[in-house]
């Protein structure tokens, strides 16, 4: 285990074998001190990462630089969160999830196993920002298993993205997306399924396995 002398790791934080905490990280200090903060084996927290008390992450969790992860968030094995991304509190992230740089994942979001968020993806959870009852009506986005969300996509509160769906770059998704659908545009609309996709380089293969498999 390697912890930089320039990092701040609170008492009681559990770091698995082979973990690395780089300089200027703050781990387990902000948030409720009574909450357990646990990382599995092989975690890598790169410089300026802040992880609040009350986060549980599995083996091989890794962050880029300047990442924030808030309390009451649970993270599976082999998950990466890219530089300058924010994961707010009470988020559920499954195994092998990839969150690229500059992403925003707010409270009550769910990212199932193998989900993939491209750069600058924004999930939202407040139907009417600054409504007097906003805390009571927040609804997180639910990203299904192995769904792929392209760069600069915005997904509105409460929307469910079906498993293995593909949302094209820059889309604004205002309603649920069916499993395996390909959605593009603003507002996002289904144009095909992943079974219809062909290799843009002309190779004799399809990018994704058939929905029937």
C-alpha cells in the first residue's frame, strides 16, 4: 500500500492491499465521521481526489485527477471515474462501470454493471430546480446493464436507459430508452437498434452482439 505523505486519510478508512493514494487526496474526512469508508484491493486514487466518509468501493477502483465522490455511495469492482468528474451522494454503481472525464452523476443515480459514460455526460435529478419541495421529488437516472452513453449527453430526471442501449453523442434524453435501442438527437429519438449497426470502417463484423444472444 502506498499513501502519499501529502494526502489526508481519516482514521478508520480501510484501504485494501496494493492500494495507492496520491498527493493532495482527502479520503474519509468530509461527511459523517461515523460512516465506514472502505476500498477493495488495488484501489488507485489519483491526485486531488476527494472521497467523503461513507463510501464503499470494490477492488481495482480508480479515479482520475480532481474527482469528487460523496457519502452513501456504493461502487462495485473494477470501476473507474475520470478526471474532474463528480459523483454525488447516494449513488449506486455496479461492477466494471466506466465514467469518463467531466461527468456529473447526481444523487439517486443508478449505473448497472458494465455501463459506460462518455466524456461530459450529465445526469440530472431535479424535475423543477429550486422548487420548494425539490428534495422530496428528486428522481435519479437509471442506466441499465452495459448501456453506453456518448459524449456530451444530457439525461433528464427519472429516465431509465435500457440494458445495452446506445445513446449518441450530444443527445438530450427526455424519456425512457428501450433495451438495445439506438437514440440520437435533441430531444433524443430512437432511430434503430444495436442489431442494425455496421462497422464504419467497413470490416466484416458488427460492433455489438445481437439482442437475441
